[in-house]
């Protein structure tokens, strides 16, 4: 008998931690992990609502989110490896060529 | 309906000549250019003669409609021409004297590199002047008015590479413009009160109006404003300052424009508007006062000048003053009569002066001349005749017209003995300085050096460098002789008031003419005698000072000291104008308009706009630092805002 | 009020929270990775409480078992070291942590205040594989197929991006 809002608070807290890590951390890989944390928080929210409204589509959507997260992390880590090869660093402040 | 006189040919023929010479003249030979110039102006003169021949069978005033121009409700003005006795007189004078001067210019300007341009401008001037004279409404006349101002500017500054010539051209145009401003306002008032600018319409509406005796009404305002325009064009006080400077132009220009024709446009305009003036006595008074004062003022300056053309320039201003004096006392036909005779003898004087200058190789200072009568006898003869005419010695032309003016100044109901007295004094001074000019130039010993004859290219026109003054070629002498003949017999048309009667249909409906006839003829002959006496006195004084005792003038000048200096420097009027008007204007323009408006407002607006864009972009570019975390931060901030908004929406 | 459901929820939730905070607190990425794995495991438990069995299984297999393993491999491959402390990081921590806490407290308060008291029953909506599979192949067929294309692209991309750059090609001697 857990109120829905408890789940939502937890989900929001996970999301907030993800955002904080994304902003605070300087290691690229840690930033990526914060992104994954955000996605997880959102997943929890989806599932909670699915249970609340008896809509199974919520869980299916979570499935898709996970697929996309997998694909994204694969490509992202490949990019990180490529950047590491050229820049010799994982400090995101030094990957600053993305500008005009 | 009488058959058409085809008046339009008269202005258009010189226009065609101007166009042909203007566009094709550069590549043409001198002969071709002269032929075109002479043929077209000669044709205009011939046509004017034929018009005069047919004059008696034409119903007057004759109006010829050429083309439609402005037609709006409440106002219309067309390209239409108007002929009556007044315009016929002006027409013959302008085309005749103009043609003679064209002939003269062939000789005078022969060595000038811009030969074709001169004839093009000269023909252009004729076109505008004839438009001015023949127009049937004030607006078309104004076009001619402005056009002759333009032609004058072009011709004064003909040798535009010379700074003084270019400045003189500008001065003429600008001072004229000031007068034109008054003229325009007068025209606006005419439109406002009479709804039209056509002569017939306006004068028909003015005719029944009564004379404005008490206080000034709108007719007085119109009259005074028209007079302002005339002051500009005809070089009266206070707008005469351009005419002496205009002597920078070639001598034929001075003869045609600044003696015979353009400067008389003001007199013509005032005479044409006589109906307005006659009903506005204060305006007439203004005209007379200005004319009289100018006559005296300019004459006094003429006494001291040493440049032969400047003396003639001030003389022109003075004689124009006489014409305005005549108009101002209501004797319009006397003014026109003097205009005609003045065209003859002043034109002759300028042409002869040009011949003198040509003879001595470009020198214009009379102190470097002298004794020329043995070298250039024909020039001396014609110039002598002209001098006798302008001095008012009978039976030459000037006597008849000047005497008529003086008589009318005394006897007319608008006149007074004050005008007459000043006129007589001015006549004395005129005679004096004209004979002074004659004696200094042609009598005594030749003061010019042989070398001078070579080197003075002040006009860029001629250096035969023979080292000795020589007579001008026939092409220059023939016009001199013709004009001399006219100066002798030209005044005879005035005998027995024949000229007056001829112009009576034009001026006769005025109120001023009638009284003069009835005055006693004894008085008239008495006054005639006075004016002849003063003319002779002037001759004697000049002879005394410049032939018998040539040391005297310097002594007199020294004893008068600073007063003499003031007169010599034209009463410092130019300097006064420069200080009062020109300098503040230039300073104001520099500091306010240039520094203030142009630099600060306009330039700075543009510069600051660009600067502002640059500064803003400088700040904003920090957003694209390439730093991933700052991008992340911006994303987070943006999404926080959106989230916050959604929450707030949901909570509301 | 207090029932097993709530206790279990709180237990798993505590692990989640601790793992999340630990992820932020640790300086070495491998520690962050491990705490993330802990978070994911706890989340799987939460999903079970909500009756989403299939999702919980997929979470463990895919997320914790594949993605995080990939992360750990990369961390070890690149030999990522400890993050050094710079002035910027101190500032970020000083402002970021309290900011984040504040934000989440705010959100939490709003949510708790404005939601009703309806509860979610444990296992309210059984998410068994059969039902989910049917949904996948009926309503969500198109997204399903597209995700397979997406995965293919991701594979190719990862292979290309991470492969060793070709050695300098043999120069043609002209």
C-alpha cells in the first residue's frame, strides 16, 4: 500500500542526482553514468504510472527506453575511446573544440 | 482670329542652337560652331523682326498656346506665350543686341579652347531670356528667370579653373536665389488672392481693386516681394554685390547678360506687374527709393575704380537704379525707354572695353592704359559715342531717356523733387566717371609695358604678343559700329512722346501717366537744361583731373584719406556681408550641421549600431565556449526553467 | 499503515538513494560504476514490487549485466584515474549539491502535497512476458522493428568509432 507519490519522489530524486552528477563531474565516463542514472529514474516513474493506471504500455515503453539506452551507451563509449585516443585525457574541460 | 505668329520659334531656335553646339560642338570646327551659333540666334532675331513687321495686323494682346502644363482644380498654368507692345520692345532689344554680341564673340573668343561651350551657353541664355519675356504667366516667366540665372552662373564661371571666376559664379547664383525667394513668396500670394498666375487673369482681377492708400494691404506685400526678386536679378541694393564680381566672365557675357538683357529682367517684371504696383503706393515708394539710392551709391563707387570693367559694372547698377526710379514714380514707359537705350550704349561700352582689353593683351587696369586713341581709333570712336550717350549729352540716345526719367521723377504724382535732385547729382557723377574712363584709357601716354601685352593671360584668351596695342578684327568692330549708330539715333523714338504712346496700351490704363502731360513745358525744358549742364560739368571736371592736371586726382584722394579708402573698397559692403551672413552661416553649418548632425547623429548612429551589435555578440559568444560542461549547464538551466513552469502551471 | 510492501519499498529506496549519492561523492569512476550497479539492482527490486517482472528481469540482464559491464570495461581499458580537484570542481560541489538537494526537496514536497492517497497495490499489474510480448508484436510492432535497426546502427557505429585508426597508408611514390 505504497502511495504513488512515494515512487514519484524516489524517481525524481534519482533524476536530480543524475542531473547533479552531469553538471558536477569532470570525468566523461562519470558523466555518462549520470545520464544512465537519469534514465533509470525516468524508467521507475514510467513503471509506477503503468501500475497505477493499469496500462501496460508503460512497461513496454520502459523496454524501449532500455534498448535505446543500450545503443546510446555503446556508441557513446566508442566515442569516448576515440576522443581518448586523440586527446589523451578524460577531462571534459579539455574536450573543448565544439565551438565555432 | 489672326493667323499664328509662331512666336514659339523665337525661344526655341536658340535652344536648338544650344543643343547642337552643346552636344556636337566639341568635335566640330570653329567655323561650324560659329555658324550654328550665329544662324540660330540670327534666325530668332529675323523672326522677331518679322513679328514686328506683322505687328499692326495682330490683335493685342496676342497669346499663343503651345502646350498644356499644370491643370489642377483652382490653378492652371500652361506653356503659352504673350505678346504686346512691351514684350515686342524687349524682344527686339534682346534678339537684336544678342545677335550683335554673338557676332562679336566670334572674334573675341576665337582663341579660347572651350569655344563651343561658350556659344552653347550663350544660345541657352537667349532661350531662357526669350522665355522670360514672352511668357504669358508668372510661372513660365519664373522658369525663364531661373534659367537666365543658371546661364549667368555658367557664363560667369566660364573659366571655371580660375578660383575667382568660379566663386563669382556661385556668388551670383546664390545672391540671385535670395531674391528669387522673395519673388516666389510674391507669386504664392498672387495665387492665394487671385487663383492664377496668368497675366490676363491676374490683371483682370486687379483692375477693379482700389488703390491701397491707408496701411499696407496684400497688394503692397506682393509688390514689395516682387521688388525683392527684382533686386536680386537686377542688382539693386542690397543684392547688387554679385554684379561687380560677375566681371570675371568674358566681356561679351558682361555685355549681353550684365548690361543689356538679364539684369533688365527685373525692370521688365516690375513693368509687367505695373497694375499691381499702381494700386500699392507704398510698394512704388519702396521701388523708387531703392532705385534712387542704388543709382547714387553705385555711381560714387564708380568714381574710384581702376578696373575698366568694374567701372562699367557699377555704372550698370547705377543705370538700373535709374530704371527702377522711373518705375517707382509710375513712369514705366520711361523706364523701358531707358532700358532700351541702355542696352545700346552699355552693350557698346562693354564690347568696346573688350576691344580695348583685347588690344592691350588682357590688361584691365586703366592705370596701365592711356593714349590708346592713336592705336585703336575705331574703338575710341565708338566708345566715345557711347560715353556721350550715357552721360546724357543730346542728341545721343541716353539723353532722351535719362531726361525723361528725371522729368517724370520731378513731375509725376508719385515723384518728388528729392528723387529728381538725387538723379541729377547721379547724372553729374555718371558723366564724370564715364569721361574719366575715356580719358584714362585713350588720352595721355601709354603706361602699359610692351612685355605686359604678352604676359597677361588673365582672361586666357589672347596673347598676340605684338608688343603694341592693335585694333580688333572687323568681326568685332562691326557690332561696335552698329551699336554706336543705335546709340546715336536710338533715342529719337522718344521725341514727342512717341515711345510713350506706343506703350500706352500696356501702361495707359495706369493712373500715373495722365498728370505728367499737362505740366508746363517751360518747366520741362528748364529741367532738361539742368541735366545737360550737369553732364557737361562732369565732362569738364573729368577733363580737368585726367587730362590737364593729372597729378590732381592723387592729391584729392590723399586729402580725403579714409573716406576715399572706404569708397575705393566699395564701402566694405562685401566684407560686411561676409561677416554678417556668410561667416555665421558657414560656422553654423560646420559646427551644427557637420559636426553635430552629420558626424554625431548620423555617423554615430550607424557606428553605434554596428558597435552595439559587436558588443552584444561579444557577450553572447561566451555561450559557445566549446566547453561541454557549460553546454550541459545551459541545458540544465533551460530545462529547469521549463520544468518550473510546468510545475507552476500544475500547481495553479 | 506499515506493511511489508512499504518496508520493502523503503529498503530498496534507501539503497537507491545511497547509491546515487555515492555516485556523486566518489572520485574514482570505478567506484561510481559500482554504486550505479547497486542502484540498478535496487531498482529491479522496485520493479518487482510493482509487478513488472519482465522489466525487472530485463533491467538486471541488460542494464546491470551488459551496459554497466561495458562501462567497467571501458574504465579499465582507459585506465581512468582519480579526478583531480580543481577550483572549479570545488565551486561546483559547493553550489551544486545544495542546489540539487533543494530542488529535489521542492519537487518532493510539491508532489507529496498534491497527490491523493491512492495507493499502488503490490503486483497490481502483472507484467508477465506473455502479455508484454503480445503488446510488442501488436500495438508496438513498428517501434520494435525500428529499434532493431537502431541497434544495428549502434553496433556499426561503435565498431567504426572504437576501431584503431588505420596506419598511415603507403604513400604512392610519384
